[in-house]
């Protein structure tokens, strides 16, 4: 069971880091989010980049929490 948690941790850390590294390419591929640009933006299109950075950080935090068994309701 610990092996599964470590595997999920590593996968989520990698996904989170890739999201953080390739934010510009993700926004270019997916497009800008009107909601994010309105509420998270600090300029033209800045909110979409901020949204993807926040998503990457949240993914990393979820990976850490799963590693330390903080999300017991998920069964891990």
C-alpha cells in the first residue's frame, strides 16, 4: 500500500511540475479562460496563466497530502 502512495505521489509531483513549467504552452493549446482573466488577471490574459499555475500547485499539494495519508476518505 505504501508503494501505491509513493507512486501516486511521484506521478502527481511530475504532473504538477509539468503544469508549472509548460503553463504558456497549455494556455496556447487550451485557450484563455474568461473567468480566470477577470478574477485572477493582472493584465491581458494574465489570469489564465495564474489559474494554471494555481492548478499545478494544488496538484503538488494533493500529492504530498496523499503521501502522508492525509486524505483518508479516498481510501489511500
